C-alpha cells in the first residue's frame, strides 16, 4: 500500500471525476447539530421528495434516505485465509462514494482490525487469547484505517476514525459526547469509520459484536436506516447450505421469524453470526430505524435506489416502533441498568398499555444497588423485562416504599418524598410489551 497523502478539499484529483459540492448537515447557532432532516436526493428511476415522511418501507426507500449507518463484517473484508483483502475494502468504499455523489451521508461501522493485524503479527488464525486479540487489533486498526483513508481519498472524500467502548454509550454524558463527535464529522462531509476499541476491550466489557454496535450507532446519530453487509445475501429459513433453505425477503414483525433455523455462529475471523444480526435488526427497528441485510458484494446495488429490486437479493426489516428522543434512546437501549424492579400485573399493564408512571404500590421486588435517578429495569410478574427507567428513589428507600400508596409514603417519609417509583417521562417500555 502506498503512503497516504490527503488531498486538500479545494484541489481536484486528476484520477477522480469532478463532483459538485456535497450537502452537509447544518450546524445550529448554538454549536449543536440538528437531526439529519436532509432532502432526499433525486435518483434515476426513483421518485424524489422534499422530506422523509417516515421510515423507509423498502430497500429502495432506505437507499434514498439522507443518513445511513452501514456495517461490514470481517468476513466480507478478508480473503479465504482470513487476512485483510484490500480489493474488497476498496469495492465497499467505491459503493459508499457512489452514495456520497448522490448526496447521501453514511456512517461506516467496520470490523477487520484484528484481521488486518494478523499478517504483521505472523498469526495464521484469529487469536484465541485476549491479550493476543488486543495486540492484533492494536496493530491492525491503524493499517485498516490507512486503507480506508487512501480508498476514500481516491474519491475526494475524507474518512475519520471513531473508536468506541461500551462506556461511551452506557454513560449518558459520554453517549452525548459520542453523538456530538459523529455529528461534527457528518456536518463537515467527513465519513466516520467506527469500530469497537478492541485494543482495550475485554470479554466482560464489550459490545459483543459490531452488529449491535452498528444498531447503537444508528440510534446515536438518529440515522434513517441501517444496512448490514455480510457474506451471504440475506436471512434464510435455514442455513443456506440446506437444499430447502429459501431467502426471507421481508420481516415486518417478530412473528415472521417464528420457525426459522437461525445460527449463532460467526465466521473464523468474525464474532457475529446471523443471530447477532437479527438481534441488531430488532434493536434498530423497535425504535423506528428500518434495516436491510444483504451481501457485501452487492453493496453498490443495495445503496442505489435506482437498482431494480430483482437485482438486490436481501432481507428488509420494517420499522416496528416509533422514533425516540436521544434521552429515551439512551435509556432504552444503551444505558447499563443498576438494578431491577419487579412489578405486579396491574402495574405492568399501567406502564405498557396505559402509558402511566410506575407507582410504588405496584412494586413487588427490588434488586440491585442504585441511586435516585439511575437506570433500572422493570420486570413483570413472569420475570420478563418490560421497561427501563430512572429510579425515583435509591434502592434502600425503594425497598421501604414498595407496595405503598403515595399517601402511605407521605405518612412514612414525608410529603416531599412521595414521588413516583419511575415517572412516565423517564420510562421506556419494550416494543413487545406495548401490545394490549
């Protein structure tokens, strides 16, 4: 690989066709970044519109959306021996550059750091031990980013590396900082390239796989859609090697997944199998972000709304829930719960169907050591988690007021201490729990 030398934005490259200025995400007067309410770019064969009326209803609509998160796995960037294949990476960048030329913005979540580090470290296979995996990621992350920087520069684009750890999303202040950093890159037309910081991640404290990370990043930047690129062209009813397996073209609800044989195994160089992708899709769609799952080799076609559907096999996951505010997104999907409240059937119905605050009278159990204002899970009588929220009392007080009415709490602790166990404005219910 040749040395990478960034090209100034105002100096055209001789090997890249001249392009018009890219639209950028506006910066508010107070320095904050607004949601990505960009016009949908006109496309050949795809009707243009001035605004995005709601979540995309199909792959073409998702491809035309202003802001996408695109995730690519290690197996899609490596050769059969498990080493980084620059030609595959460059093909992906070409696809993202084509989307940029049509006015679209993309956040790329890319695996591959460990694979990139295997060669220089003399490793024949993916490291099994944590220290070796961290070392391979440390060596490989710089090499991987150098490849991306050079490949994007060929199209006159700048890439910016963003390494995240779970702490960057489970703590609200750091979640907000991550959002601001990503929005700052997007506002300047830079392509954020996100990965988990594997050089410091441990088995106990990590996202688990980059599919989940991609879904969380889609929440953080309030993306219009999530594209998961893998080494097969979608979700099948059984492993694709089975003769009877058939492609599932669309998933509108969890009921469409019933009876499918879904593997949890990843590739030799990756960590996320199909089960991880299904879970990531559920995390995104439950709060208004549609998902398209397809093969990485089809990225250029998948990201072009003008491509006929027949030419892009894949699985479209329709959005099933409403888009949440940044605070509620953090609370519902990123915050690390510090404890759990178990509630009776009446309280469970009140908060999921009635959209009410959780009152202490409905609390039957208190677990964990949490303070007032810290995130806790709420479980129904059957033990299934139905919501998350910010506790109105510390754990010690919550145990005292459990089962009491507000009047009884006032008599015991004082009127100023008689508050909701969780106020409805600080409560997020799970999508499946909202069914009447």
